[in-house]
C-alpha cells in the first residue's frame, strides 16, 4: 500500500440531508502532511474556494490495524468498510 494523503472535496448543497455533497477525491501518494497542507491552501484559493461553497478535507490513504487471527499489524486502505477489515470479528465470521 502506498502511504500518502487524500483530499476530499465537498460542495454546499441544501437538497441533501447534511447540507453538502461529495464532489471529488484526489489522491497524493508518497507525500508528507506539510506538503498536503500547502496543496490544500493552493486549491482552496484557486479552484475550490470556500466563498463558492466548497469544503476540503484531508485524510490519510492507509491505516495500520491489528489482524485478529495472527496478531500482526496490517496496513489497509483508510476507507475500507468494517466488514472487510481484518481487525474486526465480522471479517472472520463469514
């Protein structure tokens, strides 16, 4: 798995329950957090301005979890659903 960060882009939308809709995901593999923060600032000033109703969020691409069966640490995608996560019992109960 590649280490890096992911920028999530949301736009204000009053038709939805939470008041915003998901627009885009941009992956930046092999980048540190400082570089990501400057990239987010650049994007928020040029393409996805907050005055136009956009919101940017930063999340890591991967996370480390402990495998329930072996006890070893495993790297998985940050957005892996709970039923596909080897650190959860639901993964092993099927």
